[in-house]
């Protein structure tokens, strides 16, 4: 049987595949064109366009009164939009919500929902009218500026697109899911868009990088802070695809006595506040937010979310970073500028082309408006000519009208009038005769002639057209610009702080301690910062090696004779009641090795390490920290040599003294910076090895402490200054017999 043969006289068979393809394509195109994607020229989908047009037909202008939303919805679905009334009302409600739309197109009266996600009241209770922004979109719609088409029932006409004297597609954004494609455009600042458009008029080939100087990013109705890097913002605007990380705006409120709370005043766009708080509460219940003690919603008209930290030592930045990671206090606002170009072609375009197409539309509107006005002027001039003839021959005109059977034809024949002129004279009211003065007619005639001349000049010159469009855009910028309450930028910009959220260390209560290390390697943490360490008790035969003031949140670094660095958390050290515990229980350190130095870790600091053989190098302190029992091998030493010095590399000169009591000074930059190795030779010895090393500033001079605890400073060191790996010479008078400079840290 053939593919299209008759089947029992009821019809014909068709290929299922072809039928499905054809019907599905028709459905897809209908969804794309007439439901989900906005027109790039006015930024509206058909339902919104029909809403605004219907409201204008109902005379719901910004200066006028309100009407029930049920009346508006009834008109829209009855005349223009044959769909569900609830869908139309939902669209109307959204256009009135100042937390959903950056520049509301509808002014609502009554309950229009809230940021918590509560619904609006039923349409029989709420009222609406147009805003000034909507009026700008509809401006000059009656002047043949846009095409109209028949409505679904053929009884009315509706606009295909609005004249759009406002950059709505970017200012208010749009989102929608069609068939096989979606759109997502966040709202932007109208004043900034006007600036970018004016720049584009002046420089039609402007690059996106330049336009982004005017439009740095979205301006969301709910504020917040954009933390997206500038490079990716430029890329997103270039391609029309990307996204923006948006964070809640927060501030720290001091409660006295070191306590504080965090107050969130703005949340990311399209996040429902109540749902977000519920999620945060669930995460707290599941113990996934250990730094947060409580969350309270104290919002009234303004948003005010209060976050309480677990304890007052938790840094507010770290608490917020931990929340941004797992909650909706940070959200991603996508950008997918999929729009209907020229109202017909769905495609993804960049910032420049969106502005370009809006400007081109404004030019079309201006040209059509001017031509329409010209036609009206021509008709009026013709009528005025007729009036002038009637005025000059008033008695004869009245006689013809009173006495002739066909006055129209007689008027046309007698005074050589056109049909329109004769009709205008016959349609005149008697009271108009009083006003029919030659001066008035001539004044109006001359005014229209001058306007006609200007319009003809405008239509002939593209430069004049763009100058006119620029002046209109400047008016919009003034009306909705940054100096107005509505136009003021709400969303800020910031770099996301580079904070590593270490939950465990953030939970540690920050308290002062003094870490005490004995000569035999016993360690403990005494409470508070001890000024006097002479009263410390040790085991018999043991004594103090190092005492360092620290905080419980600090990391302690130990340098051993095997050239390894070990790291210990200050809060994990044994308390100061007894003699502490041996370090060897906490780190893997052989019996034949000892601790050389102990200090509090300072990120980014440089250290100079050296061995008894006279070799050494500079290492970044960040490279030596490793919270493992095995530690980190940094200075390579071969027995019998040992690591004997670790000192801050703070200065520009190095002083080295050997066991042979020879002193040598040379520049710090003669020594390499490495993360591991044997190092370079600092000083040469015939016998013995290195005794001590110190880094100092040439301007400040070299300082040491003698056996009587007196401090010496020598700035004139010419005789001892040379280059690395020389032997040096005997030190100046007063240098300690111990051949050591004194404390390092």
C-alpha cells in the first residue's frame, strides 16, 4: 500500500516521522517566537507586550488612577492573549515586584508578594497602572512607529514590538525556557546602558572592552556584591554567555566585650529569603556549619538577617567564607543572551550587538514617526489652505451652503478646492467662524511649514537622526539615571577575599600563651605572656632553652640539627602545670639530634639556615611548614656536620663568625633562595666550623649582646666586609667570647 493511499475512506496514511517532525517544529517555533524569548528591541515577550498595550488602551497611565488587576487580565485574555488567566496575572505581578524587576513596568496597589516567596493576593483584590518606564516603552506607539498585526480573533490589532524609548532588554533582563534553547539576561543599570549606547553612537566600532567600562556588570534589584573577575565579565559580554558570582552584602556589628554579630542587608538575586534561612537552619542541624551558632530574621521593610558566630574568636571573614561555600548567600547569576534578533531570529549575541539592535530600532522608530508626522502636516496644511479661502470669501461660502443643492461640488468648482478642503469647510462648526481669523491660520500655517522643513532635513541626514536619538537617550539617562532613587546602582563590585577556610583552626579560642622549650627537649604552653621566665621549674639537670610568646591559634616551628623543620599547633601543646612533654613524642626526631631553634610561624617571612660546615641558603618560611610528625627536610647535612643556625633574613647584609673567631660580612643577595638543598659556602675555615650567622641592615649596623647582657652596635664594618666564602678577620673589640651574636627571634 502506498504511503498516501486511502484507508477505508476515512483519510490517508502519512509517515509518522514526517508528521511528528512537522508538528514538533511548529510547536518549537511557536514557543520560541511567541512565548519564551524576548525581542531584542523592546526586551519583552508577547504576554508582557500585550499586558502593557492593554493597560494603555484602558488609560492606566502613570498620572492616572488604578484599576483592578482582574479587569486588566480580562482585557488581555479577551482581546489579545488567549491563555490562562492565572498565567497572565503571574506575569503582571512579576512586572510590579521591585525585588524581581530592576525597573518595574507596573505600579501595583495591594499585596504583590514578597522576597520570602509568598504569593500575591488574588487579582480581584489588587490594582495596577503603568509606570514611567512602561510609558517610555509605549511612547509614540500611535504615530505609525511600529507594525501592528491582527489579534488571534481578527477583531483587534496589536503591536508586533513597542517603540521602546528605554533599553529594556538589558535594564530589566529576561529569563525563559523554550524548546531546545533558553535565555537568561540579568538586569543592568539603565544610566550605564545609556552611556554605553551614546558611546556606540559616537564610535560604531567600539570594542566590548570599552563598553564594559560603561557597563561594568549587572545591577540587580536586590543589590548584593559581584565578585566575578573582570576578565570573565568581559568574556561573558563578548560572547553573550557566562555568569556572575553574587554575594550577600554584610557588615559586622560590635556587641561590646569582644562579642559581635553579622548582619546581612542584601541577598543574591532571585534567592527566596525564607527558603534560604530554612536551608541554613538544616545545615546547622546537620552540623555542617560549625562556626555558626544561630541565624535570626529581623527583617521588616529592609532585609536584616542576623548571624551569630559560635564564639567571639571566630574571624567574621572566615565565618562568611564558610557560609558562602555551602549556602545561597552566594549564588551564580547566569548570562545567556539568547534573544529574537529583529524580532524573528533566535540567537545568542554579545553586549555590543544588543545595544546596536536597540539603537537601530530607535532609528527605525524615529524615521517612521517623522514620516507619519510629515503626512499629518501635509493634510493639515491642505485643510488650512481651504480655511483661508473660506475666510476670505466667507459670505459666498455661507450662501453656497444655504442655497445650493450640492454645496460640496459647488464649493470645489467655485474656489477650486480639493475634496478634503471642501469636506473640512462643510464639517466646520458655526462657533469656529468666530475664531477663523487670518492671522491665526497664517501663524499655524507658518509653524507647520517650518516643522515640515526640519523633518525633511532630519529624514535626509543620518547624522541628524543619530543626534536626535542621542538627545532622547540623554533624557532617559536624566530621568532614570544614577542621581535618581530608582536609577542609583544597587549592586557593588569586590574581589573575593583569598581566605582559606580552616574550620578547625577557626574554632580555636584565641588566647595568649608562652611556649617553653627546655634544653633536654621538653615543651609546654604556659597561660599568658610571661615577662619573667626566671621562676620556671624544670627537671633536675634541665634548664630553659627558648620561651616564645604566642597565641593558641599560632603554629610553632622547630628547627633541628638534622636540617628538618617541624610544625606544632600551639593549642595542641601540653599545659604548663607540670614540666610538659618531650618533643620527641610529638615529632620523629632521633636521639642523636636536638632542637636548634623554636619560633612562631609568620607567613611570607624569609629565613637563613646554615650548617656547622659553613654552608647555608635563604628559604621562604611558607615552604618549611608541614604539620606532619616526620617534618620537612630543608637543609641537607652529612654527619658529622649539623644544622646549627636559623635566623630571620631581615636586612641586606650577612655577618658570619666561625669557631676560629673570624668575622666576615657580605651582601645578602650573594646567597641563593631555595626550598631545599645544601646551600652555598658562607665562610671558609682551615680548622673548626661555623659558630653563628646574623642578617642585619647596613644602615642600622651589626648588633650583638655581650656576656654582661650589654648591647653593642657597630656601623663601621669596612675592614670585615668582603664577599661570600672568604676567611674573614678577628672581630671588633667587645665581641662576645662565645662567638654568638645573641637571640635570633
